C-alpha cells in the first residue's frame, strides 16, 4: 500500500493569518486608546469621528468620558485620590501583542500537540471576559460609549471565534507532522511574555515621566508666586553680615535695603544675578545697595571645595581685589564687570593686559595680584561663606536673610517694601 503523505506543519493558514491581522488591528487601536487615556487628542478624520471631543453633556458616544474615568484603569479605585492602576489600553496592547506573536510563529496546532493551544485559548477567553465586563461598564455604569473601544472588543470577539476554530477538535484525515515543537512553543510563550512586559515597562516609564513633568509644573507654579517667595524669605533666620570700612558698596549708604551677594566670576548664574541686581538698582536707586563677597568654587583657594568646577575662579577673584588695591572702588567695579563680560575666556586670561585696558598701572597691578591683602580678603569672604553653610553660588542675602528665589522679578517689589508703601495712604489722603 502507498503510504499516506504527511502534511506539513502550519495547518489552516487562512485562520492563522486572519488572527495575526486581527491582533495587529487590535494592537494599533489599543495603543491609540492608550494615548487618548494619557491626554492626547484624536488624530485623523475617522478617528476624530470615533473619539473626537464630546459635544454637550447628552452625547452618548463619548470616548473622552470613558477613557478619563476610573474604569479606564485596571485596578482603579473609586475615591482613591491620585491612585490609578494600569491603563486598559496598555493591557490591551500587551494582550494583542502576545496573542499575535503566538499566531505569527506557531498558529493552529496539530491534534497530537493540541495541549499547546490551551494556554492561548485560556488567555483569549480571559480577554473575552474582560471585554464583556468593560462593555457592561459602558452600558450600565458610565452610560457612555467609546466607539473605538467597541471596535477593539469586536476584534477580540472575532479572535475568540478564530481561537476556538484553531483547536483541532476532529481527527485529521491525513497524517500530520506534529506541530508545534516543544522548543518553538516555549520560545514563543517566553517571547510573548517578555513583549508584554516591555509594554508595561513603557507605560510605567511614560507615567513616571508625566508625573515628574506635572511635579515640575506645580513646583514652578509655586516658586513663581511672589507671595511664596516672600513667605520663604521671611521664614529665613537673620544672620550677621557686617560691612567693612573699605567694602565696595554699590548704591547709596542711606538705602533701606542691603543685598550681600556671594559670587564666583566663572559662574554663569552669578553673572545673571549681577545683571538682575543692576536692573533693580537702576529701577530703585534709593532703595537698594549691593555688596559682593567672594566664594570661588575652586579648591586652589577655597578649602570647602574638594574639586574645582571653576578652576579659574580664584585667579579671577585675586584680579578683582588687585584692581581695588591699585585703583579703588571704581577699578574694582570696572574689573568685575569686565570679567563677567569675558567669562568664557578666563582660562586664558591676561589680567595685566586687561588691567592696562582699564587704565591701571600694569606693574602695580602685577604686584597686587600676589599681595597678602588680596588673598586675605578672599579668604575672609570664604570663611564667612563657610560659616553660613554655603556650598555653591550665587547666594544672596537681603537684609541679613537668605533669598533663594531671587530670579522671580515679580517678587522684588514686595521684598523691597514697594507694595507696602503703595498700600499705605499718604498723609492728607482719603
């Protein structure tokens, strides 16, 4: 007798590729619904028609209401403030990816290996139960319908039918090569599990990033509030910052407020704070005076620094002090401004040449660079900064209290007492 021809593996190819197509469509729609759950807007004409914004409270088909409800999350609890589980869109994407991978590499089994189809049948039946529950929620809890969600559930229903049809219920008429092999089945199950985990990790990472961005927005909203800046300033302890007789003080001695700024000439933020203080002095010349203190982030002269993020800062501080010793307060201020203007080239600074540009005697300036007076003054400022707990710069003290949020322009009128004066009626007024 002629031996029966063995059929090759991969029975019912039409069913296999139909299931792959259904899974692909289900995955794409699940990813789209996940994006809508995260706050994205509907894109595309037909997607906008399915899940566009609701037009009034009486609209029955309303994806936004469904996807922004607590039922859009696996494990979402009513009344649990801020606690939400995994979005169903992520669960659906992982589910369709897992099942689609199985059908892509394995497909329907032969009767002798039918047990390998049981895990996929169980998974698909569980997915069908989830679809039934979510449709029930839309019908009786939310009383709103998400058309795109319904399409996903319809695709899942078709996938259930194909999965049941893929099981070898009848004996084959011809001999079949056993399919799948144990190695192929286990490898596909493992790959599907890992692929699902990638989906969940991506969602967790995306959620964490969104949470950090929300936290950042809330933080900026707080610190940009002038009332918060004033509250934070007023709660700071008052420290003693005595002025020396030979300090260079920018502003009138009768000014109501004094800013002591610890700076470093290689620090971009220090340049910004100096510009901000110059603007304030120009706007309120009778209200503010400014004194600068050295705190170079350079281990060459600052024992509080274990490394030197600004390796030219000590030399720059000596140049400013040398200018003061040679030319007085005006030379100090001129050199300070010049160093900030040329901050990017301090590594190759030619301080004697720059001093000559400012009209200082180069020889006297060179001698002052290494003068004990210049080094001692810088060391005294660093010691004071160490007592105050400084670790970095710039640090501002307004009338003896530390001011951390000096960047907030809107807070300065209140800090300088201008708002209080405006609110106080003048003598003889109403």
